[in-house]
C-alpha cells in the first residue's frame, strides 16, 4: 500500500541501480581502476556483504581480461568492437530491472498485472485482442518476464477483494510508471479515500492544496497505473457522475463501486452514484448527515464525502449530525 509518503513515494528506477540498491557504475569504475580511494573503500565494504555484486565484479574482470588479450593480438582492430558489443549486452542484461507481467481474467475484465522488485507497478485493463501486445515504449528499460509466484500472490489478493473477503490489498507500489510529481501527489491523496466511500475530484484538488486544478486531478487519475489498489474509482464528479475511469471504462467503475456497497443509477447524463441513498460526510469537521439535511446547503463539493452506510461512517470517526440525527432516522 502507499502508506506514508516517505515509505512509498519511491524514486524512479535508474538504469544503473542494482536490486540491492548499490550503484553499478561504481562496480564498473572499480573494475577499470577509475575510482577515488574513498569510493574504492565504499565498493570494497559493499562487496564484503553482497555476493551478487561480487559475482558481477568477477564477470567484469573476466571481460576486461578478454579485452586486453584481444588488444594484444594482430586481430585487435576487428575483435575489440565485437568484444565491446558482448560487454554492452552483458551490462544491459544486469542493469535493466525485471518486470514480471501476467494477464488475469478478473470479474470485471482482463487485467495486466506488472511487478518489479520494488513493488506493484502496473494494473491495467486490456481487451482480449491486446493480451499478447506488449506496449514496449514504456517498458524498454525492463527485462520482461512471465509472472511468477509474486504475481500469483497479487492475483490471490485481488480474488479476495472481489470476493468481498478483504477491503485492503496492502500492496507496496513502485511508482516507476507515474508520470510526474503532481500525479504522485494526486495518487497519494486518492489512496487515502476509504473503502465504501466516494469523494469528488474537487475534494482531491482541495486535499493537495490546489483547489483550481480539478481538471489536472482528473487527468492524473485517468492515467493511474495501479487502479483498484489506488482507488480512483472512488472519485466522482461534483454532480455524482461516474466520469472517465481508465479512459472510458465507466461500466467497470460501476461494478467496482457496487462491490464496495456504493449504489449506482442510470441518469439522463449517464451513470451516477445514488446520492439520495447515501450518507453525506463533512470531511473537515467529521460529521455525517442524511441526504435531506438542511445544513448541506452550506457544504462545498470539496468538503463532501458520500458514505455507503452509517456503520462505515462511524468506523471512520464521523459523528452524527445534531440537526438531521442520522443515527436516529432512516432514509426517506
């Protein structure tokens, strides 16, 4: 899960960052004797505790020996470029992080799930004719692999969510496919919207301190790389409309919301939540009201939360309004 910003807003994966976190450029520089004494000590300290990096350094030294051998022969002019190509191929193999990918036939459509060593990086809806198409433009820095045990574990957790057995996937996220710091901020705010609750795009804009950036918020959520876990389905228009989920998959947004107990109805303008059947929460003051409460005339869209049940409202720390008394009355 995203959780605290310090824990989960992860730096973008760089080409020379190893799974252990050490910089591979330093290993190469040490092999070529191009490091400073201080950096050489740093490399030596790391190699003392990291077997995988010791193995890499041994391979680099073997390649370097081979290059020197070629340089000493009459055939050096032809052999060096070939050796360099082999070296580059070896470096590319070890510097590109892995991306494990698998298609899962979920209750709401086929999902392509991708995971790196740092966490879940991708959940995207795919049509049947797209299952074998790999969008390599954004994946060309990864070594692609079929999903293994880790991805199967993610699928099992998703099955529990769709079966109603769990409300929190508790995933760690790799933010490598997030497009900007702004999008990361929007997605972190969205990750805090609780199960069984919906808020407006205006509410997310207000939460991040950019109340005029409603359209930018909507665009950031439109390109959410990890939907379901980061619940952009819980964000709606100020009029209650289900807008632009994963591009235009509002029918899927409807199914996921209904799974979480949010009633959805068809209107003249399209699908929308049934606001008259939900409690209305005041996000700032932590009160909740019946939808007919007279105090709601004073409420802004950004301060509004639609809550599926009184139990859910109370569990989130909302207190009943002392005007409409939702704890004593039913919907009418």
